[in-house]
C-alpha cells in the first residue's frame, strides 16, 4: 500500500509496504521492479543543519540502474560501478526533458549517435563543436527545429560542458523556463574536476547547475571525488551499489622504465593470443610513440603501422598520422576497436564505451607527472571495456627522491587553498566595487586585476604548471574560488606526496578496495641498460613535424594580425595546434601590436620549444617595447644610472655591475613597480640580461646599451594601462 510522498530537507521518498525495502520512490526516481532492490537505507549521516540526506540503494548483483529505477534521482549520484547505465537511463526515460552534460564532445557525440541509431533520427540532439559529419557549430535555428519537431519523444540534449551556457541562452531566448522544466544531469563530474585545470570553462557548468530547481538536477559519477565546493554539502546524496563490489584481477608491476616494461607486456600478450586486442591507457603521446617505435625496432610480430591506433584529442591527430596509418578509423560507431593495438590518452579515460574485451595495460609515471593516476581514475579506465577485460596490468614507478610537502595531509592542503582563494576572491570583489564607484581608479583596478590573476595560482610540485584558484562566475560575474581547480590540486597533492612515495602504497590502496592483486617481479631494470634511441628518434621526428606546422602557421598568424585581429579566427588557429605551438601563438598575439610581426614570429619560432629561451626572448621584447618614461623602465634605468653610463661609455669601470648589486636593484624594481616579491635569485640575472646589452669579465657585467635582441623600433609603445604582469613571463 503506497503512502503519501514524504520529504526531508533535501531527500524525498515514498513508502510502499509491498516492497521488500518499503520504499517505492527516492529523490524522484521510482522503483520499477519489486525484486530489483535488495535494500534501501537512509544513512545515518547528517548535514550542517542536522538533516538526514544520504541514501544507499543496494540492487541485485549485476543489474543496471535502468532495471531498477525509472529515472535518475536528483542530487549527487555515486554509482560506484562503471557501466551501470545511468546516462542511458536518462537519455531513454520519457518522464521529462533532459540536458545531459558530458566532459568531451566525443562522448556527447557517441551518446547522441547511439540514441538516434536506436530510436531514429531526431530523437536526441548533439550540442557542441563540429565532429565527424557535423561540420559546423550548432545554430539557434537548428535547436528551434528540434524543439518544434512533432514526435512523441521528450527532448534529450547531449551537450559538451563548455557549450552549456550557449545552449541555455538559446533555450531561454525561446521563452523556455529551463531551470524548472528541464532536468540537468552532469555526467562524469569527477572528470570535469580533474580536467578543469587546462579547460577552465568546465566549471561554468556548476554556476548553472545551482540555478536549476534542486529536484531538477543531478551530478553523477562512478568514481566520485570529494568536493571542496561547500554548496555540494547541501545536495542530497545517493550511493548505488551491488552487495559485492566488482573485483578486478590486476597484475601490478613496479619498474624503473615504464615504456620498456610496457613493450615486454605487449609482446607477451601478442604471443599468448593472435586475435585478442590490447588497450593501453597512457596519458603521454611521446610515451606512446616511444613504445610504438620500440615495438617496431624489435620487430615484434603483429606490430605495424596499419594495426595500431591512438585515441587522443583532436589537436594531436596530425601528429599521430605521422606514425600510424588510417589514424581516424580507430573505433567504430558501434564501439568496436578497429585496430589490434590501441593506445588512449586522458581524453578517452572517461565515458567512452568499448565493446571488445581487451588486455588492458595502464601506465603511470613520475617522469611525466601528468600521467599520474589515482586508483579511481584506474577504475574508470578499467570500465571502458563494457564487457570486461581479458586481463589488467598496471605499470608504475616512483621517484628516487621522494618530495616533501609543507602540509601534513591533503585536508590541510585543501584548507590552505580554500583560505587563500576566499581571501583573493573577496579582495577582488571589493576592488571591483570600489573601481565601479570611482572611475578615476580604473587603471589601478586593471593593475590589481592582473596582479591577483597572477598571484592567485598554486602548483603541487615545481614540475607542474600553476593553476588558478579563483575565477569569475559565469552567472554572477563576480570572483569566486575555483573549486574544481582546488579539487584537482588536492588530488595531485595526494598522488605526489602520498600514493606514489612508496612502491607498496599503490598495492595497499588497490588491495583495500577488494581487488585481487598479483605483484610481478623481474621488471625492475635498474641495472639494465635503458634503450633511449627510440626516444631520440621520436624527438627528432617531433621537431621535424613541429617545424612543418610552424612554417604553415607563419602566414596564418601574419594575415590574422594584419587583417583585423578577429578573436574567433585566432581561436580557430590556436586550437588546431599542439601545446608547444600554442605557446608560440599566445606570445605572438600578446606582442604583435608592439614588435614587427615578421621579426617577432621568426624570433618566437626559434625559441618556443625551450621554455627558458622563450621566456627570455619575450621579456626582452617587452622591455624594449616600453617607452623610456614608462614607470617600470624608468626605474630600471635610474637604478643602474643608465643615462650616465651612456655619456661615459669608454671610461673605465663605468657601467660595471656586480652580482649582489644586480640582485638587489632588480628585486627592488619588481617589488616597488609590480608588487612582486617572489622572484628567485636564479631568475633575476635573466631579467637583467633581457633589459641590457652587456659584456662580461669574471663575475662583473658591464652595461653597453639596451635592446639585447637588436629589435627594430616598436610599432607602438606599451601604454601605462597594459599590465606588465600580463606581458612578462615568469617561471
């Protein structure tokens, strides 16, 4: 007998005495099969207001969520099991219109194609940037046509996270009450947390998430991470689980050379079965290409350019095509691998469905910290093959010199980041209000904006890129902590200072999750000679590849600069390059108003592959483009008495500068002019050499003049309203 729906502050439920669990509905999702639910419990967990809000739903072993519920419940859904079918349930259920947000366009496109193949064209709508047969960005008229289509189906939008604001804007323009009439499902939210560091627009999703009616929104993951965003504490939470967690059988290999070990394992798997496919998860394109080169060099049977494939981000496709054939045909629309050996980078670690049962090899290494993987990420990867894996091997190493952190644990580190972020955000918002009310402070506001933008960053180790810990809300247009970036930093901290500090830590963490672990010995090659010839070959080929791309880029950027500097055109050029060439594009865009464009491009093209050389070239160009009355430049010239030097160039000891004088004076200028106090003593001499043309005798530098790059006169001088913190490059 069904009772009236009841509601706690955040959780909602109905009781039914005919059900074994007594529950017939939880958080808007109705149970559709009486024997599908073994147990529903309202966990004894209270929120800040003392309300119970966390549910655990135990379903029959092996069942999909769509066999138990008629829709996705609202709140945070921790599936705990990959491949449980949550996205499919929301796409197929006909109870409501839905916007399903996913991290990548390949995932959005795949879900869209699958739905339309099953239900017919026009069932679901893909909203994102061009992919495959979708040749151009989605237009509002296409959305309107879909909304007006007279079919019996509810509307199902599959949208890439970056594109959600535009979709909502279009729906709103058609007088649709989006926040109360559409259900928003944010899928693979843990991937968005991890990837927001290099895709900052991902967190815009959460700005809109909290605008939806609380019972019309859900954040979903099978490998849920902790949230630093305090608003997430006020979401009702549901955990779905089988009575027994899926247990993986894992071969765990600790080694000093992950690439060499991967070659050995691939060779073994190929010899065991001539038909089985091998899937290698490795977030390093250079590492992948190195393994391919080593396999070919050793004449491993079954390895050639035609039967190997790489699943990676679009901007690396051209690079991949240099190494393998038919690079675009790696996985079919029905999710079958088209190659015998397939590598994938992090763009495919989440969401993609693979129907083949494969030998899975996962690689993580301290030599390239961006390949470090948490055990949750490994679980995500293991779930890509929806029908299970033939075997699973994890190859890892740890650094010889274990890093030390100032923080006792990741909770202390997280609290430190949150505290800093709150201070910076509050300061920036206060400054914005003052500047809005006092227009004469506009220039000061720009300076403070640039200063905080530069300062409000953090990095876990010196090898990492700094990550911003504040951002501007897409909805409220004020500064807020960048919670996704903070979440990503906390995970990075755990990997660098905990999980990968002892070879046994990874083993123990996987073991504690209930997996069957077999530690394999004999692969630690500390005493063996490491074959690095393939890496040298790859670097040489990469250099040739990039040189060709740079030659093609030159006329594109020159025409862009001289043809009106259209931002959309620039973004199109920029996004088609790999990360290193993107650095060149960024610096060209920044300096092209000031430096002769042809000379600038050629200079950047010589330096962009070396971070230090690029930094010094840019900093010298920036100083050259300042007028002599620029406050920063005038202070530098005054500190070193440059005008007196110019009048007495031929005199002995005039213009001589010793090391301590150089350090002291350059530090003073950055402290006074830019409020920057964190320059190291190793970097300051570089700035000195960027500012002045010098000769050296022993430990003494002699100033001979300015413009060490011999650049022509600037096209225009850097004006006082342009922040030097935005122009200079700092380590």
